C-alpha cells in the first residue's frame, strides 16, 4: 500500500530536501510513515486514557516542537499527501481503543506531511552532500526516528 503516487513522491522529496528518490524507495517510505503515524496514535491513546477520555484530542498526540516546525514547513511546501492509503493501512492494524476526534482527524494529513518532511530533511542532516538515498541511508534515518518517536 503506497502513501502517494510515484511522481508526487519524487516531487515532494525534491522540494523538501533536494533529494532524488525513485519508485524503489516508495515502499520503504510508505511503511515508515504508516509505522510512525501509528506510533503517534498509540501514544495519543495513552494520553487520552490517562486524562480519562474515550477519544483522542489533537493535544494528546506527542507532537514535539520539531514536528510542529515540520508541520509548518510542510504547509509552506504546498505539497499534497494523499491520506486515503494511510487510513486504509491503519484500518488493518489493531484497532485503537480511543478513536481520534474531528480536529485530530483533520490534522492527520499535515502530521503525515510533517513526518515526511522531517524524514527528507533527516537525510540531508546525516549527509549534507546526499542526492540519492540508498538503502543504508534510509535505514540510518529510520534509526534516528526510532530513537525519537
């Protein structure tokens, strides 16, 4: 299941970080975004539970200062990320006990965009001269996110 079409995916990474990605990178990108979004939702569920609510509010999601800044940067890029494949992918994961409220649901595309933007920028932080990420670059970037999210 892919998050976005190949040309949109390539254009997004070029605009976000000057990177050349190709269709071979799309599956690992999609898996990464789906996993990280689900991780955020799981943590949001814990926060909602601790606050005695049956639904998750936007402020329950662990959106850090850096992710917030990536949300703003993503909005400035004016690139679309198709949410439907993400929702489809989340639907096959174990159901969350506390669903998202309308505000949090409405912010999912921006959150996914921010995760995507942060991922693209992470490549250039790890290797400023990088133009075409290879498997080892993807793995290193994923390891950084696993430490932080």
